[in-house]
C-alpha cells in the first residue's frame, strides 16, 4: 500500500525538534546531489533557452519554452519512457496470457503435463517480480526528473525576477510579465 506516516516522514521529526530548540541554518539541511543542484540545472536550462531564443530570431517565430525543456530533459524522459513501454507493452500483456494458460491447464477438457502448469505459474510469479523491479525505479526516476524540471524552471524564473528588479522595473505588471 505504501509507507506509513512515520516511515515516510520520520526524518522530519528530528528536524522539527532541532528547529524548536534553535534557529535552523543552511548547515542543518541535507546536502543535495551535485547533479540536482539548482545552479547546475538552471544553467543547463538557461543554455537551452538561449539557444531557443537565437533560433526563434533566425526563423522569425515565437520562442518555445517547451522546446527548451525537451532539449534539456528530453533524453531522460525518453529513457524512462522506454522503461514504461516495457512495463506496459510486455509485462501487462504477458501476465494475462500466462494466467489464461494456467486456467486452461486446470480445465478438465484440456490435457497437459504437470510441467506445463508449473511453467505457467512460474511465469506469472516471475512477471510479478519483474514488475516490482521495473515499476519502482520507473516511478522514482519519473518523480526525480520532474523535480529537476521544476527546479530548473524555478531557477530561471527567480533569475528573471532578480534581473527585472535589478534594472528598476517600477510597474508591478511590467516586472511580472516581461
């Protein structure tokens, strides 16, 4: 079903106790993996966005943020998509076929060796185990890549906001929608 509230949020309780005793500073936070740092992700997306802006000027079209995101994170999503395709197209199709063979094995009108029934049952169990080892990494990687996209996007938004306030944008709509 899922981890209980204590298992999933267990790291938070000591952190909240520390915050209750004293002010929390940056040293108290967990270290982020180097590839997940907002500066690195933001720089990657900034490079792709700059390329998209240049291409849009040359081709005289509107710049597409989605194209920049796809160029930056598309290969990661494609790799995870292959994992999902394997799960959906192989595992979810083969398991019902094996289950049908197992039901047919127990049909009184169908004569088959005991090894056939064992093969069908073993196949069902094997598919279930493989599904566990495919689904959980797929789920984790999907959430990880999505978090990286959010982090990179927020970094660009933050930088853009700082640029506009640094140049003295006085109109509140101008500073938001430029």
